[in-house]
C-alpha cells in the first residue's frame, strides 16, 4: 500500500502538502477501494447478520471490521469456522423465514448507493462517501437482529427479498464494470482468450492490485468450499452442491462474480424457509 501511494504521487498533478488531501487523491484515483468493497457490501452484511443470529455467533461486527482491516478472505473464513463450531440451530430458527429490520435493509441499500456513486465523486466528496460506506457496512451489525413471525418489527422485509434487491443491484454494477472494461480494450482483442490474458496481467500489474485481486479470488474459493461441505442452511441440512447445481453456481460466479452469485445463492437458500412459512 505504501508503494502504491508513493508510485501514484509520481504521476499525480495534486500539489497540496496536506496529507489528508494527498491520501484522498490516491484512494480516488487508484480504484483500489471500489474493487475491494464491491465484494463485501450488501450480501456479506446480510449473511453475517442472519447466520450469526441462527447459529448464535456473537460479535458479528468484529468479522466485518476484521475484513476492513486485514482481508475479506480472512474474515469470511473465520466466520465460516465459527459457524461450523457452533451448535445446530433450533428447529424454529432453521425453518422460520427471517425478516430484516429497517436498520439492516436501509443500511445495506444505502451502502450499495455509495458504491455506485464512487466514479462520480470528486476530491471534495470522495472521502465523506468512503466514511459513510464504512459506517453503513458495520452499523446494522450493532442493531437489532433479524426476526421471524409475529416478533418482526414494523417496516421489516423478508431476508429473501433483501437478497433479491442486492443481487439485482450487484448485477447492474457488474454490467457497468464490464462495459467500462470492454470500452478500453480494442475491438479486435475482445476474444475470451485475450480478455483472460489481459485480466491476468492486470491482476499482477500492481502490488496493491494483486493483494486485493487475490483476496477476492480466495474469498470466492472459500464461498464455494463452505457451500460444498453440506452445512445446515436456512431450512434444513443441505447436500453438498454437486452436478448441475455446482456447475450453475460456478458459471454464474465466473461470468458475474461472487458479488452477484453469492447473494443469489443465499436468496435461494432463504426461499426454503419462506416456503415453509407460506
């Protein structure tokens, strides 16, 4: 990160001597932050909140903070470990549809807005947008937990519906990213092979880019591993994802990224509980 900052300043036109202004210019111009947070906004907060509630995991906010400070892959694997070491959820927690309180769904949706407007920020608005995003990702994990049935608070929405909104928003952001990338690649080089080669070169073109890129890759691998061991999901004990189901999830992840496939997969898992309640 230090190397990234120093290298960026060599080509930066900013002349301010204020450290905060220089740091803001680096974060805004390097794209590191947007690439990193697209993997944790929305879906990860919902997953921490719902599964932490079902399995009785305490201090869910600590896993989100760890992901911000260390690496998303480290935080996600520690949370998966906490789930695997926790007691099996009670029948009611496993079979009842969960509802997101306003503190959760409002924070999640607003955090996605902050991600979407990143390319439109300037030197004055970038840092406030960044701080708001950090707060929105952690705040709902301190608030009330998801509820079910008659105990749900007013203005709450089903977790499955919230996952659906996150999936749609993530897909739109992904399409924008793909369109932006293709716009800078010459038309005669837009074959699958050339795009893969360019992606690999970009992954290793910068130390900070490699760090974040590989963190996303390991987070994706961990997501597959967790869903392949036959854990207990929202409804009942699930079988390992094999055959067409695994191929479908893999294809969706490769094409659309884990930022889209993860909330879509968890949405389907929540659907089991919704059907039981209906």
